[in-house]
């Protein structure tokens, strides 16, 4: 079995995967059961693709050491594009990925815990509204809400921020990460329910 993956900043395409997964009951002409070795090979290839085409491409390339957080505008060729805005969803995603990589790849754990802390700092110091609470949906290059989105906050973005902060705590044991997750959850719970 061969899996061909095409990765870019805008998505991934899987080609060549023809393993029958997910059938609930054998059909009359159902294929034979998939041998465990096929699943192990798929897991190995997937992990290699993750390390090479996701982790290896985004880190440290996306880390913005000058302004904090992560660069989020890349072309298909991985050239960094114009603009320096930050969205809570993107910043939270890369923070979460770094936290997961810290646990998945212990040999690089310290490196990825550093990226996790870097992302958490952006979430708590730039995207968190210190006056009203909650994560801004987006901030401009200045690190402040801009005229385009203003001070919008969305439950979707809040959920990503909570998820990233909780993962950051799991990876780093930094109580500030847990505190941010709890503050964000309390803010969302107080405002976004029927």
C-alpha cells in the first residue's frame, strides 16, 4: 500500500489510500479484513508525513520572534505573505500542535514546549481582551483590534483558545495556561448559552 500526500499551507490531499475502513457490517462482496500490518504501516507513514510535512514545515518557520505569536500568511511555496494580523483560531491551532508535538516527540520536547509557551503568550497577552475578557476574533498587525473586525468575539474562537490553553497546560504544567483556559471557559459559559 502506498499513500501519496500533498501538503501545503492551504491543505492536504490524500491519494492512493484504498484500504476499506469504517464498514459496520460485512457486505456480500466485502473485501477481506485488513491485516494489522497494514494499519501499522499506515500509522508509520502518517507519522512520517506529520513530522516532515506539518511539524517540519510550520516549526520554526511560523514562529514570529519579533512580535510574538505565529506568522499566519504563507503561500503555496511557503513564502511568507504580507500582513501581520493574528486570529485566535490560527494562533490557538499552532499552540495546540506545538503542545501535542512536545508529548509525541520527547526528543524535541523542550523545543516544542518553548513553541507552546510562545503561542500561549500571544493568546494571553495579545488576543485576550484585558478589559472585557474573552479572546478577540482577530487583531491587526499592531496587536490591537482593527477596524475590520473590531472587538468581535466568537464562541468558535473561544473554544479554540480554551483547547490550546488546556493543551499548553498538559504539555508545560504552567499554571498560567490552566488559568487562561479556566478564565476563557468561565467567560464563554457566562455569555454563550441558551
